[in-house]
């Protein structure tokens, strides 16, 4: 890298951005605070000499990264957990944070995080909004049942959210407060609105040119549905970013935290350092997938012999990750092989070269 390149640390906030520009030897060239607007950033970036920038990953990082990237020699996004050390000092301020980010850049110690392309992040935003709509629809369903229970109205749980049964129920209920029918209709209307909106978003994602082929291949895995395939494609990003199955499992939050010191190893519960959207989607899929996939059923039954239902679900979810990675890497439809799975499967076995094809044992 050229010696005259400057290093700029950017401490990003909602309304302001603190910056510090340093030379290779650590001398401060300029520092200050900018408004977090496109016009202010463009005016600031136009005055820079060739520079390398770094910022922490936050809610506001995406648009700032996209806007400033064409102006910089290189722009990096830092991993929030690995940047916690900047908070360990006695003093902490936006100015100090920006200086430390610049120091990490010039010393080549900046803990860079993966930044997905803008197009992928836009589709991911749509999928996460769809997840919000689903949660709201479920809340309305629960509220409908709660209103009926509050007023002592008997109903059939499995049929409650059917349109015909709901109309019949409203016509038959008696001796209830005047507000109940109105509230039930509002709850039903909100639920249908949320449900229709999430279906439209799923249809739009499925028809996206960037996703259609990949999702179709992933859905050839028995037990992987449309939502699971979309979630994997958008949340995991390019499969090449994972060095192996262990990395993918860790990213999905399907392994426990490890603490090792003085030769002693302690394992905790499932790590909180994960992609929560992938974790929840894979765990839900793992509960149903064995019904359509006999190999996943064998994995589940083997774990159930010890009586741990949750461990069985996690084991199935890990196997699903192995299948997803295999299909993604090979770009071929999933196919069963004639060989039976081993009695005891380890993650190391999943990382064998045979996984490079879509023929999974």
C-alpha cells in the first residue's frame, strides 16, 4: 500500500459521525464531527487524500458504507464484539473511539467483519420485515383466542382461525360484552392483513433473479422448505465465506460456547454470538424435517435414545446445515446415496472432502 495513504476511523451514530484521520506514523491529520447526512459526507470525502477507512458495524453502517466506499481506497467494517476492547479504558468518548479505530487500521489489526453486497442486504431486509409481519400475525391470532377466553366463550382451537368457522362463531356467541365482536373483527382483519402482506413478500423474493436458482436447488433437500431456503441464501450469503462446516454451524448458533484455560475445557449453552434469524429458522425446520427425510429421522432417533429432545433437534439442525452447504458448494440438486449413515457422526466427518458434492450420505 502507498505510504501517503491516510487512515480514517469513523465512529458512527444516528445523527453524527466522529472521525479521526492519521498518517502511517500515527500523527493526527484532522479530526472532528460530521452530520450523518449524504451532503455532509460528500463534502467531507471530496477533501480527502487517498484514505483507508474503518467503522464499527451498527444499525446505521449500511448506507454510510455504500455511500463512502467509492471515495476510499478501502473501507472496512469492524466486528462489534471484537472491538469491545476500545471500551475497556478509563475514558471513552466518540473522539477517543475514532482515534482507536484509526490506530487499528494503520497497524493492520482491524477486526474486519463480512459486509454483504448492497443487493443482498436489500433482499435480506425484505425477508426480515416478512418475519416481523409473521410475528404480528401470530400475536393477533393469540389475541383472538385471549379475547374469547376472557369472556368465557367456548371454541375449537384447531378451527378458530378458519374463515368459515370464525363467521359461525360470531353469529352464535351470546351474553358477551358489546365490544367483543368489534375487537374480534379488528383482530381478525389485522391478522389477515399481516398474513397477506408476508405472502406477497415471499412471492417477490422467490421470483428474484438473484435468488430463484439457488433457492430451487436448496429446496431439493427433503425437509427444506421455501422459507428455510430463502433464509439460508440471504442470511448466510455466499457459501464460499465459510471455510468448513464448523464455521457454518457456529455462524448459525448451533454450537455451545467454549472456555478453555490451563487445560480445562468448559462448555456452556448455545452461544449467543450467532445469526439469530438463521438459528430460529433452522431449529424450526429441524422439528419437522425428519418427517420427509429418513436420514434426518435416523439422526433424531439416535439422539433420542439418550432422552434429550433438544439435543436431537440441534443434531438435526446441524445435519441440515451440512446438506445446505453441500448443495450450495456443488451447485447440484440433492441426492441420497445408497450408503447408510454411520452410527456416530461427528462434525469432523461432515467436513470431509465427500461433502463437496451434493450426494450426502
